[in-house]
C-alpha cells in the first residue's frame, strides 16, 4: 500500500493537516484573510500562541499539542506566520479578487523579490505550481525581522502554493543522481530544520566522508540531533542515503533510538517521587 505524509514525503498531507490543525470552512475562506496552520508534529513549541493579539491560537498543555486556530476570530494579520519557527503557518485570502487568491508565507532568503515581480510559486514539496505576482512584502521587526511575502495566484491553486522559488540563488553543480532525475530533494532544501541541515550537506557527508548510515550522517552534520530528535528528518536522511548508495531503504541501517523518544518534563520522569529518591 502506497503511503503519504510527513515521514514518507517530507511534507504533510492534507489528511494530516486537517487532523492535527483543522481547516477553515469554505464560508470563512470566502470572507477574507485567515491563518492556516500546517504543524502536524507534536514537538515542544508554542510561539504562535503568544503572538496572536486576538488570542485565536491555542496550544495549551502539554506544550506538545498541535496548534488549533479559532478561524472565526482570526483576522489574518500574519503575526503568527512570522513567529512560527517551523515556517508552518500561512495566510490565505480567497476574497482577493474574482479570479485570484493570495498566499502569504515567511521567506528567509535573499535577495527579496520586489512588489510587482512575477515569481514561480511552489508547493509544499518545492515543486512548481504556477506563476504568481508579489503584491506585498512585510518586515516584522519583533520576530527577528522575519519577512512575509504575499503572492497572488489563481484561486484554484491557493491550497497548493506555500512558497516561491528563491530569486538569484547560485545553483550548485548537479550530481549524477540529479542528472538521472533520481534526486527527490534539491540540495538547498532543509531536511533537518532543528539543526538547519540541507539535503546537499547530507549528500556531501555521503560522498566526501563516506557516511553510509543515518547515524554516521548525524555524527558528521548533526542531522537529527535537534529538539524533535530526528522524528521527521531521519526518514528523509534515509531516503537520500538510498538515492546516493543505490540501496533500498530497508537495506540501510536505521538510526539508533534512545529513550526518551519524545521530550518529557522532569515531573513526568520523577512521577511524583521525592527529591531524594
């Protein structure tokens, strides 16, 4: 059976998003800008909750809950999108015009596009969806100057567009695997967000340093050593290893998992025991 989702594809499926974060109704989407969250991992993170001036976002306790947005109260201001360290919140405006919608997303690359410029709009997988026009650039000083880019696209693509092709980025030399069309991710795509390790860095760990397992990649470039403990990037790392070595994923040695597998509090570890115990 073919499987899809974050751990298999590197990006969440619609089913995962709906289950973890909910989705605004068609009636709410038609009223104007609204935030949509695509944070499906249960990791200890809640800056979005405190950033909302309307109190529309709820994470609560435990902190590993996935965020839920009160779509009826949300005004689509974008503060949560700028505050999200995982770049997992977007602002959708289906009421932009009769034929177009806008998608607002955090963008952390230079050079920034200019308002009015035409750009290639990309999907969650980083694949081309359609051409779009940049209609707004917002610099949010309180969130380390995270920039929000708003792009107008045909309305039918509003659910698909989540970023844009970086303008003026130098292209890395294509690997033999890329020439054969077998590379699943471009070299500049972040695989491990916690440690900011790209697919290209993982490939170099394999080609230059002989890394042949997920654990060996971890030791060389720190992929999987961040806060989420490799719960998503280990699968992507194994996929890249399979591409580079020509092996099937089930032929590769998996990473060594050591408890605790999920982040836990000291209180949970102590289980109510006395300090001297």
